[in-house]
């Protein structure tokens, strides 16, 4: 490789690192805000991609599991600077949020049991429930667009409370929608039976297991490999694995983890960083973060050459419809469960209702709502 080529690669890598570090630091507002920032930077300002290329990347990230905005950063890094750019783009987007969450986790572990911290979380937790409820409403309007997807979402919601495995629910709902929407094509091709083995997918069957780094890593690796939909769907998997099966987290700790993810920039999946830290300190925080994000790097590397075909595939489109509907059913089930823990009296119920209306009517940023809930919780504790 000649000197000019090496210089060009270094320059492009530097551009990728600079861009995604900045977005990772200022990227409040969730995946939609992150993607909007990336669009402004790489399409309008820097002209790295055309509008069509950017839309193709968005479609591709919706068709694979994992955190969409992180996968967009990885895709863009790859297209701009090759394989080194793929790694640098993703890591620079994730790193600021990871470090911020680790700092908040340290404060949570050290001060989380003080009376002031208890009142702080008293005000924050109802707001988190309202934020998730609004996300469920907003996503539902886009994902539920037929009687079939509505039925799948409701069925998954009901079966979730019967303790049916969430991976079976997610993939079962997705395959059902794909099969019904493409029944004629499936019947002609004789391919329906090819999808049956997926119904046997299951979680790591771990019950009452003592904390260990390998189990932590493998559990988050599995979640990152199968998780479709909004980052909020992460709650269903974390709840099933860490609250119900492993028993490592309480309902309150899960809500606190969501709150930390909301008030920090970058991907919501850094909730895993918080969970790792409170379970096993800094080392576990890094292990959890690597586990949940590693599949995104692998999936982007594998699927990038296939993006044009994925975008035009009716099979992929209908599969995604089913995944989204099933994911919403899981998300609704967890919302009900954590709502029982957070809405414990009239004050918390009113706080959740007010927060929901502020988001619904005025689109108030979730960060400000959580900070407001924290302040009101402290004030109420002072009055008591």
C-alpha cells in the first residue's frame, strides 16, 4: 500500500472516530435522534452517502437484531473507512455512553441506599414507566397495521404472563406473520417446514445461578443476537433473564437501570453496562457491554453486502412485521410488571400520568422528565 493510500485511510478513520465520538457524547434522545444526527452529518454536511444509500442502511438495520443506531454507526464507518472503520465507528459511538454509565453506576452502588437516593428513585421510577408506555404507544401505531399483527401482539402479550419463553414468542410471532402474509409463495415453494426448527430456540436455562462473568457475558450475547425492535424491548429480555431466571436483579434495580440509560447519551443498550457494574463492578460492566454489542458488529459485517437484496425482499419485510408485533407484545407485558413495582401510591400514579401527558402532548424530552421526576421525588421526601 502506497503512502498516499495509507494517509487517506488514516484521515478517513480519524473522521469516523471524530464524528461518532461527538455523536456519542451529545446523542441524547434515543435511536431516532441518533439517526437524525447521522443523516445530517453524513448525507447533508459531509456527503459521505447519498439519500438512497442512507435509507438502504436504515432498512438493513431494521431487518437484523441489535441496536439500530449503533448498527448505523458501524455501517457508516465501514463504508467510509473499510474494516477498521467498522470497528472504530461502533466503538467510538458506544464508548462515551459506556464511561458515563459506569460513573453513574459507581454513584448508584455507593449512595443508592441512602434516604435521599430512595426518594430520588421514588420520583424517577413512575416517569420511566410513563416513558416506556409512550414508546409502546408510539411504536404500536407504526408496527400494528393489520388484524394479523394486532392479533400476534395481543397473543404474545397474553402468553408472556403464562411464562412462555420470550424467544419462542418473538420468533414464533415473526414466522407466523411471514407464513400467513406469504402463504401462497410458501405453499408453492414447499418451504414452510424449513422454518419449524426455529421454534425450538430457547434461552440459557439458568435458574438460581450464582453470579459469574461467563454467564453474564453469554446472557447478554444471546440478548444482543436475538433482540429486535426498540431498545425498550431489551427490558423484556433483561427481566426474563436477570430478574426471573437468574434472580440477580430486583424489579426496582431494572427500573433504575432504564432510568440511567435514559439520562445518558448514546445507545440505550448501555443499560447492560449499568447492570454489569451493580452485579460485579467495573470488570463485569465491560463484560456485559461487550456481550450485548458484539453481535451488532458481526451482523453488520455479514449483512452489509446483502443490503440491496434485503431491502426488496417480501420475505424479510413480512418477517420484520411479525418481529415488531411480537416485540411490542413482550414490551407491553414487561411494562405491566414494572408498573406494579413503580406505581405504589396516588402520588406515583399521578406523576406517571402527568409525565405521559407531557410526552404525548408536548413531546418533552425524556431526559428532562426524569430530572424533573427526581427533583419532585426529593421535594416530596423533604415534605415527609
